[in-house]
C-alpha cells in the first residue's frame, strides 16, 4: 500500500493547533489537549467540561415537541436559515429580549448549535490577514477558528475595576489605529463568569462607530445571571450597533439542549446574507425537526430557568466554599454561567501537569486554562452543573489533590 507523500492536515488545520503557544506552555495547544485526551469524551472520568444533562435535563416539553416534529416528514427540509414560521416566532421573542426590532427574513438564522453560529459568522466576516480583537481569556474555540481563517489576533485583556471584571477599553482604543475588522468576546464571559458593565458596553459602541468595526458577541449564557442586582443588557441595543453587532444565542447550555444542536445568529441583513452562504456549504441547515423547539424557547421555559438558576447558585456557593480550602487557590464568585475559573498560578506548574493529576487522582476532567488564551494560563475551568451527591465527592477529591500538589511544591 502506498502512502500519500503530502500530509493530510492542511495549513489551515495546522494553524488551529496554535503552535506559537509552545513558548508559553512547552508545546502546541493541540499537543497539550491530546496529551490529556481532551476530546469531549470523558473516557470514564467525571467530565466537568460541560453540563450534566442527566441531573439538569432539558424542559419537559422538549422530547414531545421533537417527537411530534419528527413524525411529520414535511418538516425534514427547511430554507438554509430555518423554517419560516419558527424564524417568525424567534424574531418576535428576541426583538423584546435584545431591545431592537428584528425581521425574521433579514436578521436571524438558525444554526447547528452556537458553535456553528460562531464558525459561520466568523467565516462570513473574516478574511486572511484581517485584524481581530479578541478578549483574553475567552471561549477556547474563538482563537482556533480565527487561526483557521488566517486572522491576525490582538488580545484584549480583562481588567478588574470598580464595577467588576471588564474589557480593557484603553487597549481597544489603542488597537483601533490598526483598523481592526471586528472585536470578538463573550458576555457573560466564558470562562470567567463576568458580566460586562453598561459603561463598558456604551464605550464599546462608541468605539465601534468611531473606528468602523463590527462586534461579535457570544451571549450564550445571558439567561444564566445569578445576581438580580447585576444588570445585563445587550450591545446590539446601543445607538449605532444594530447594523454592526452580531449576537450569538442558543438553548444548548442554560436549557440543556446541547444534544439538539441549535443556535441562533442575530445581525444586520448583509451579515446574515453572508452567513447563509456559509451555512449552505457547511451544513445546509440546523437540524430540521429540532428547529421546532425554538417556538417554545424563551416562552415556555421561564419558570424552568428560574428554578435552574436557584439550583446552580447553590452548587456555585458550595463549590467555591470547597475550593477555598486550598491555601494557594484564588477564586471569586461569578456573576453568571455555570463555571468557576480558579487561579492556581501560585503552584508554578504547567496547566497540563495539574489537569493530569486531577484526572489521575481525583478522576475528574477539567478544562486547562491555556485553552482560553495566554491570560488563562495558571487557571482551570470547571463546570459545577453536576449531581449534588456525586459533585460533593468529586470536589473533595479535587481539593485533596490540589492540596497535595501544593505540599509537593513546598506550599503550606
């Protein structure tokens, strides 16, 4: 058997390995992930890289809605952006949520999960060599998709100020002289759980207009804000942003519908036209039967979400209390999401080594901080949306492992 002389992976794919991070973590991001078997499978360990959809299942109506839809073969094919009647309902719902009038024909597309919404949106907007401003740390696949597309990335640090953790607006303003194509960030922030202040969003809108760049905001966790005193508002509603902001939403996490593969992209007509072209080549459409679930999204699950937030907040508090037993670990309460992002940089150990020990000794998979950008190094992300009894035992084992690591490093 002959072997092709050319390598299988294209240069685009190899860029997603983030080889330049070797100077910080000793190897490419892809190599580090492979060494830890971080492929989403869990491999028999307690996997905290995602929600526990057994303990936190979707709303009760989800299975009956999709079963009814699947019984109607006429729903198997839809336009690329989604079923017209579903889009009408989603546009009506999101117009009030986002604070701007939306047209189902011009402003919305359904995608196979918010991950596909992110890829389709960035593919529609970013050309090889374009400058993209990227929050650091932020969602792990942002950097990889931008690398695939050949973008030049300039990282924007998160800073603590009087209102909490926010994007460094001064850094954004300095970067504007290089004419960025767009700014990309998540709000609420994944992995930090921060909710960006109204003042931050107001200034972002002003900068975007002044320097003529677009903004892509991943707001997947906007329904999962714990503190009623923390105002959450959408950048798209700011003056001038309706035609330059793209917002990504979906039911995958808060409503535990990851398995149904549904996301929503909301943006101006020219961007949605370009996204439709990407979707037609990438996936044709979001799963057609599952699209019918979106008729009920944000309509029939309001009480469901209220209960979920209470349950997750209890888990948040107990998890943080447990982690604070580790003398060198620094962790603050989060404002949103179901993640904690504790700082373990005092250990002065590679993220890979800490994560490997948690896998070996605590039998728990966490997301290493290096995945979320250079500023994430020295942290790990853990999802506390788990069964309470199982999670109690898991956090005990994690704390014991982390304390043991500290003692090995000569820390009390």
